[in-house]
């Protein structure tokens, strides 16, 4: 009986939308449907439209590059900062709290701010790089097809660092200091201590951070929408952007639902990998 309220909530707010989305992807669901109530059954035609689209391949590739680049950057910087903040020094708590600011800002506000920073002509980043002599002419961060995806990845890394630092820092705090003291007596200091003590004990937290990071990153919409809207020349088109544009720009809700279902399947795949890895670790 205690489970019933939670089960009802899951069915209403998670189960029904997923089932509705799957149903829409199998129908010709357009703006006309809202007036006539008719959505003809088309089977897998919407998925055929998605896979046959010229933008599907680039969107899949950009989604993979965006996700991998963001996760690697967020995790490496997050782990480095978490290790740094584990040490005791003045203003430690204040600096950690300030580090949460990117996480607290609404993503659309963050993307608008970064759009101003990365502006080719008046952006502060280009002016700073020119001032220190690192570049000779302004970099078209958001208007060049060869640079735009990198810029979007860097902004998303900035947004995701607090999440990684918070979880990894809590994991580091749970590692007993006695292990490091015993390791130091056997000569395990520095990188040896990290590899043989920190990493094995941090591995369960790392798996959670990576899987949640993938699930959150693969469906990022706000940052890309606010910075480039999928451009220039479709260089920052991802599956989430394609789903949004098909649904709310082209008003082809069935095709948009098909895109989002592909995203759900990819996220589900990573969730299954995470659950199997956790089960194997428990068994061992």
C-alpha cells in the first residue's frame, strides 16, 4: 500500500507521456489533428522519414560528439576540482558554493550570457584573446560551422562541472583517511595513492556520474537552442534539436515524437549498461 501513491504518480506523469509519445510517432499527428481530432495511423512511416532525412546522420554524429566531449570535459575538470577542494584551505566552503552558480542559473539565461561572451565582434572572449596575443583576428565561435560545435560543447562543460564536482566531492569524502595513511606506509603516495586507493573506492560514484551525465547531456536542448539554434549550416544539429524543430517549428508532431523516442532508446541503453555494471559489482 505504501508503494501505491508512487506507482500512481509514475504511471500518470511518466508512463502516460511515454505511451502517448510512442503512439504519436505511429500517427500522422499535425496541427490539423487539434481541430479534427483525427490522426491517421501510419505505422513506421515517421521513423522512415527520420532515418531517411539528410539531417539524421549529421544529427546522430553531432549528438555523439556533443555528449562525449561534454562528459569527458565535465568529468576530468570535475574530478580535478573535487580533489582540489578535498584539501583544507581558507575560503574552501565559499569557493565551492560559488562553483554552484552555473548549475543554479536557468539554462536559457546562461546560453544568452555566453552568446554575448562568444560574439565575434563585441564578445569579451575574443577581445581578451586578442589582448594577450593568442589570436590575430576574432574567432567566429557561433557563426563558423567548424567551430560552433566546439563552442557549444565548451559552454555545456561549464554548465555541467558543478554537478560532477558535487557528486565526486561527496564520494571522495566517504573514503577513509586510514586507507591513505596505510598506503603511505607502503609507499603509495601521489598518483599511486590515487590509482590504488582513490579510484577503486570512487568507482561506484564515477559510474553514477557518467551514466547520469550521458542521460542528461544527450537530451540537452536549451544551450544549443539559445546559442546557435542548430546552425550555422546545421553544424550543431542534434537529435533533441531535430525533435524540437520538427514538433514546434514544422509542426510535424509524429516525426518529432519519433526523434524523441530514438533519444529515449539511447538513454535506456545506457541505463541498462549502468544497471548491469552495478549488479556485476555487487556480485563481485
